[in-house]
C-alpha cells in the first residue's frame, strides 16, 4: 500500500496558496490533470509530465500504478537494490520534480508558479528527512531543493542546502555552479571565484565550472 504523504505537505501548500491569494483549485495547469492530494495518489498522470522525470520514478511507489511499464517487478527490485531502502520514499522526490516542472515550464501565472515551488519543498523535505546519510541521490536532492529555495527568495536556506551537498559529495559539481551563480548575480565575484576554484579542485573535469570561472575574468569586481 502506498504511504499517504504527511499532512504537513498539504498544509504547507494550502497555507502558501492562501498567503499568495491563490485559490487551491488554481494549482491546476491548463491542459494537464489537476495535481491534488487525490490525483497524486490515484491518478491519472500525464504522459508528457512522466517523460520529463528520471526513469527510476516509473517504478517508485504510487508512480508504478500509472507509469508505462511501472508494474515490472524485476525493474522495481533492481532499483531497490541499486538505491537502497530510501527508494521506498523516492516517489516524493518525483512529485517534487513534477511540481518544479509545473512551476518553471507550465505555470502561466506567477502565483501558480509560487504555489508549486512552495509545495515542492515539502516533498524534498520528506525524502531528505528519511534518507540514509550515504544515499547516492542525496547531494542531487539537496541541490534541487536549494535551487528552489533561491527561486523562492530564500537564499540563506538555499546556500545551506548547496553547502551540505558539497560536503557530502565534494566532486559533485552542480551545487558549486549554482552557488557561484548566486554570488555572481549578487555582485560578489570574489566569492563566486572562490566557490568555482574549490569545485574545480574537487572535480577538475567539470567544464561547467571552468566556463564560469573563465567568464568571471571579464566581470569587474564591485
């Protein structure tokens, strides 16, 4: 039986909607099924949204009921063996990615965008709070949550997530890139350079970091 998300997930989303003056029913994106507590657990899921998710989402709890081929027991067992016990909770990360995609790619209204971004945080939280310290996807999930914190103008929380991701897996380059972008956008090119240099020391082949560092050469320090 799939586990129902904690009540806090929905309370946070509803509260955010109220604060933004957004009716909860307006969370629906035109042309896509409504993404409500009921439909998340009972479907249907849109094939276009499923196609934007990693393949392992298809075999997680709940998703396996609606994703093509999701009922393949061997694939489910393979992903459990590869990702470990935290895979049991990973459907919340898949929901977080779905909500992020709705916010950034599908929402036509700023309030709807903010609603989905806020709602995604609770889904990230659910997995992070239950993840084993060595869970292979933890640095990625922390980075994704950090990126959304920045989009919600919560930079201090975003920085903490990115720094934790770097600490867990120093050679994982995406959190360095996002943090350097933040410092560059804030006008602190010295700090951006410091982050990029640390990232390249840990991941010398990360071309995304090398490119950013080269671009800083033409940015005047404020």
